[in-house]
C-alpha cells in the first residue's frame, strides 16, 4: 500500500473538513439526546424509584449500565491502579479503576506542599537537588512529566517501581511503590529534553530515555547554521539496580544519533528481547526561522513521505560500552555515531511520516508504528527485520546509518482513520489505537500468534468508538506487557470542551474509561473524569494485587530515603535539644496530640538541624509539621523520621504546629520556637 505525501495545505483542508464533520456529529448527538430525554423508556428490572430518577435526569439504560460498571461502594477497592503523568505539574496521578477516583498525587519533580515535598525536609531536598539544576547550576522549579513506566519481570509488571521522565529538563525519576515516594532523580548530562522516556526492558535492566530536539551534546554552543555538523540526537540507557532501587550512572550510557528528533520508544519482548525501537521526526533536519524567511518547523519537518524507525541492538551496545568504545561527555559514556554504525548497533527502517508511537505486540513478533499524518498503522515484522539485517543493505542515510528496505520489513498496513498516535493491546488479539483528529479509539485485529484469539480477520479495523475530544495517548489494563488483561481502557483526551461545568478559559483534560471486555463492535465509554492539574500524557494500568504498599513504615524511626531505620532517629523518652557551638540539633517525637519538646529556645545566627519521629503505629496517623515563618513544612507518616535544617536569621517567637488533622485535640498539637536576638544572653533550653 502506497503512503501518500502530505503537505501543509492538504493537511489543513482535511483538518477543516474534520472539524466541520465533528460539529455536525455533535449537533446530531445533542438532538438525539434531547429527543431521548423527552420519551424516556423504562429500564427493565429496575425499581420504580430508579426509573423515576432515570426519567428525571434523562438517563438511558446504557447510562445506568455504565454507572453500575464503574460504581465502587464505600470500602470496596478498585481492581486496578492507573499511574498517569501529571504533565506541567511535574507529578504523577494515581487513579483507581474502574471507579476513576484520584487516590494520590505523587510528588516527583516539583515541590508539593501537602506531602511536604521540597519544603525543607532534607531527604526530599537532596532528591530535588540531585537532579534539579540547570546547566548553569540554577535550581529547577518546574517539570513536564510525560511517560510513566512500571518495572517489569519477564515482560510483565511486577509492582515494585515506577519511573517517569521530565521532558522539559531531560530528567528521570525513580519511585518506590512500597511507599509511593520518589527516591532518585537523575539529570541527563548531555541533552536538555527527552520526550521519549521512560521505557523499560523486560527485566528492568535498563530504562530507555530518548531525546527530543537535536542539540550539540553536552550543552555546547553552535550556530544553527552548523546544524548538520554539530547538532545531534541521542538515546540513553540508564542501568537500574534493583537491590539499591537506584539508577547506576556509571554503568549507564548513551548512543549518539543524527540530528533527527527522536520520539517514543519500546523494548522488544520474547523473540525481540535485547532490541529497542524508537521512532523519529524531522528527518528533514528542518531548522525553522520564519523570521528569516525559512519554512516554519511544522511544515519544514513534514516534507518527506517517511521518517526513520530507529532499531537498536541493545545487547550488543552494552558490550561495546563495557569494552570502553565510548567518548566521555560531561563524565558520561557516549557511544559515537560512527562506532554505532561500525558495530551494527543501529539500523533505520522507513516509517510513516511524523510518527508518535512504536509499540511492540505482546508476543514480541511485531512493531506497530502510527504516523500522525498517515491514516494507517504500519506493522513491521521482527523476523523480517532480522532477515533484512542479515541480508545487508546498500542504502544509508546522510550520516551512514544503514536503511533497510521498507517493503522487506513491513508485514501489513491497516487503515484506521485520521491522526493515529499510540497503540495498546488486550488479551483477545485486538490492538487499540488513538486517533487524534478523528477523536476516536480504533479497535483492530492482530495477526501472527494472535490471529486465533478472535473471529475477526487479521490486520483489519473492527470498530471505532468516539471520545471527547482529541485523544492523545491511551492505556489499557496491562496493555503493553506480555500478558495484557483487556477489560478497561482509558482514553487520555486533550480537550474537554463541553463535558463539564464551566471553569473559565483553562479547561481540564478529560479521561474517559472504555469497557473493552467485549469483542467485535462492543466498546462503550462508561465514565468521564476531569483532570484539573497539568496535562497528562501517558499512563499505565496495573492489577492492584501486584502492588504491596506499606500502610505504615516497617519500624519506628524509618528513613524513607534509605528504606532503613535511621540510627539517629529521635526516640520517646530521649527527646532533647543539643548545642555544639552555634549548631543546634533538635530531637523531637510526634504522637497524637503532642510534640516533645514543646519549647525550643535558640539564638539568632544558630544553624538548626531538626529531627522528628512520628512514633504512631496506627494506619493513616500522619502528622504534619510546619514553621511558617521559615517556610518549613513536612508530612511525617507513621513510623517515619524526617529532618530539616535552617539558619535562624530572624529573631522572635514562632509557633510550630501539626498541619494534618490527627485528633480531636489537633489544634492543641503545637509548640513555640523562641529565637533570642544575637545580642541577648545565651539561650536556655527546656
């Protein structure tokens, strides 16, 4: 099937037609809803009260069925967790499925006051500082989280860790799912942005981070006129150590790439394990500059019929890096482009233009690529890919990277609709692809080993379900593992438009839950959920019983950042204030509804190091702690020890108190810090 060349004017024309069609569809839908509300049918088997409520609200039997599917009674737990990016908030949403209730917002890259993240507590401050600086040393104060990835064992989610990238600043975070706290942030030392992260290998040996916008590696300066010579792309493989729960920077490495814009990635599974696939855009190497009369990026980067699917032999790349065939850039191992070509680490396959997703099927046999400006998804065969590599090729890109023949690697193309982006899978042999311009989710049938799982012919569109509106990514229950569950799919829509009460010009995003437990054309939307804080980009859905989260920390005095007891943790009966010159250490305990000590007297100019242990063992008995005038705020969970430090620059009397409502006498849980002026007599301590 021939791929058509798309230029700006036809694309604009198609977009206008689509918008007109969308308006027409919405008008019909509204008319039908009004007509239905006027002649409301009774719901079979429902009580008189239920029928009366349904009639009063204009509810259909389908509406009632959707409500039943998602309703989760008080005290009943959801079947799945969804971990979704928090976009410009820099955080991660934790959502229960099917209820679609927000359970938590995990603080990751930016300060978050409720959890006391980044407001003085030394552990969180150190995590932020470790990966929180610009190249000139300025603290980073915002992030753009994009693609969370759950840790895997044998290609299946194991519920141990969660990783997520910060596109804006090329950072990767490690979250321990025993306590849902971030433990590490690493800053990529050679590039500034990383849309293509994070993706894990089947046993979480490596976390894959693809760059976005080409730049001189290592933050060097070069004129845009030297783009082809000095600007480069990259892909980084972060080595993960399960025992420490940390990324090992010394064992990590990157591969230098041509100055295309790398996008999303996926790791091989089963027969394709040991290989990694990333798509790219702007293989035109457009440099923009409309102010100088050049084509704008959106047209300059959309001229070719094809971009390049990047194919990496990761197993061999590890051998090359460990053998020392690298260059050091900012103390980080980088395999040069020439070495990657010579060692057979990198191959290109032409792919539909402007792709935004490459997704490996659960059996590892095929790679699915969706091109935003092509109505098809293209299916590449891993077996054919290996055969093409073995046969060799005389074609190469301008930098010498081998380019494999498209027809020799392609297995099938399936026409789905306008604006395909991202694909997930279920347990019934179906794939699901988001259609941005169509505002729909497409269900289509897979071939290969999945051919016998349903009655639909392989590589065919089965149905499309409209969503509201302009879907970006989607995520299905365990939908990118070796054993997807099916059941549920979440459409992560960019626009809400008319779905919710007006809240001003800035509208929420709209997550819609689809029931995909059926086959064929049965794929209804059953819930709309507004997301009010940042633009989510991607998510992953895991069985709830795979996560063994702590309800309280294992022992009193626990340090969440070492995941062990802090030997210096304050203990009951040993609370005190110690002075060593102008350094003061406060050892405090917290329990409902009391801090010990209640009075802390220090001297102006002292350096104060304050340690608090929450000695509670009851579930949910969290205590907050704040010294507002010094911008200190902590959340201390049961059993946890937390520390903070500050310089006592301002004299006066300052109250500290518990910010987490913990008991009937919560307001009485407070104390006074008294800072004597520096010219007064020496302070005493109680």
